[in-house]
C-alpha cells in the first residue's frame, strides 16, 4: 500500500525570521499562514479521510485509497502558534520533528509547548540534535550521537519513548538509517519524494513530498489525489538534483539561496 507523506516547514505572518532557522536555505521552505491554510484546504477538498499518524502507517484509508500524513520539520515555534490550530480545526494531527539543540531558543518550540502538543495528540519526533547540513557525511559515531542525544532529550521532556525521526538536509544513506535504528528509532522520514515504504535495519524508511515557498495553491491537493503525474514530476526533479549536487558542490546551495527570494516575490 503506497503512502503519501507531505513535508512542511515553518510558517510566518510577516517575516520568515519569526519561526525556525533563519537563512536563505531555510526560507526556501517557509510558507505564509495563508499559503499553508490554502494548501490544507486543497487537501481537505479531495480527501475526506483524516491524515494518519506514523504509528498507523500500514493501515489503508477508507474506500481503499492510499493513506496520507503530514510532517513539519525543524521544531520552529510556528507549529505551536499556528500549525497545530490549523490542523486541529480540521480534526487532523501531524508530526513535529524537532532539532533538540534549539529547543527554547528564539523562534523555536519550548519544553512546555512540546508537552502541550504531545498531550493534544501530535507526534513529536527527532530531527537530530544539531541539524547537520550533510548528515550522510558525518562519521558513524557522530550520526549515532545525533540520534541518541535527540531521542534522550525528547523522552526526558515527554516522559515516553520517542521512536520517530526525520532526516535534516535530505542527505540520506543506509548508514544514516542503520545508526537511527541503533539509537532506538523505528521510523525515519527522508526527503525523497516516493510513496513506497522500505525497511533498513530495524528502521522503516518513508519518503516525503516537500511543499516549498512559491508552490502553486493546489500543489498539496495534487500530491494526495489518485493521479500520479505530480508525484512523478517531483520524483524526476529529485533525481536531477541528486545528479547536480555532487557536480556543483557548494555552488548548488549558493544558486538555490539566490533563487529563494524570487520564489516569495
């Protein structure tokens, strides 16, 4: 059974600096509150079932349709201030993946907000501890420490096991998953736009479709519809980027950073 997982980041009312990481790279993924609401409205218009939580990934949606779920990366404060309310108004819940070194810093979720979101039914998971820009380039012991430290912080805050995580930066390898599994994580979300669910070591690997700044209002709706064309386009674009990144090296990020402001204009 395929699964469509949607990847969001922070939202803002006036400035992208209000929530989460502050950089041109991070801003490429931030939406205004109105833009996020529009994307969610589009999904609700074509899906009458609720998004599932990762704990129920293998369950099919009503009428045999494939399930979908919602994830939000980085741990910005906008999840508590805005996103959770937008989801709950529709009877939905989502996944907040947190880079734990930043908990309580300006623009990021606090300990109290994490506990509140958990009590309201949202899934809190790891987004590593320090958010390395190229996770797959870290040493094995660094990867293990990132996952282990982040899990421990969240479990101490929430008082129960934390088994879910998402990969920062999108740089995945089998070693990344192996170290996640060794740390005790059981579900790892990547940024690869695929609907298949795979297994690596003791970790279930789930791809995601990112909704970025500048996305058309109906983009998320198209991702959760039965037709595959939009999802196929995203997969093809991901493959092309995978070829360009090693060739361009740091120039790829610089080019993307220059394009980011144009997407918000």
